[in-house]
C-alpha cells in the first residue's frame, strides 16, 4: 500500500497517510487540524536485486552470477 508523507505548513510537523488507488484525499494535519499541508517528495521503498533467502539475506539470481563471470 502506498504511504504518502506530508508536512503541515502551519505547525511544520510531518505525518504519513496510507492512500489507496483512486482514493481522493484532502489531508488534514493530525497535530493541529490545519488543511494547509504539502506532499513531501520521499524515497521509494524498493527491494534490492535478488531473492529473499531467510533471515533478511538476499541470494543473487543465477543470471546475475553468469553476467558477473563474463565481465571478469
């Protein structure tokens, strides 16, 4: 689910809202109730290359190993 970050231009606090696709949202600051907010530009959360391999580690796919071998 997409999580969007906003900053209140009245109290200058940051907050997050989960917004579903096709949902129209007019965010309100949960701290002061102001509607004077702006959407922040934030980093996307992406999964690194590879396939999860227990305990948070990532195994490099075979095709990536073959490509590395060719480069060496």
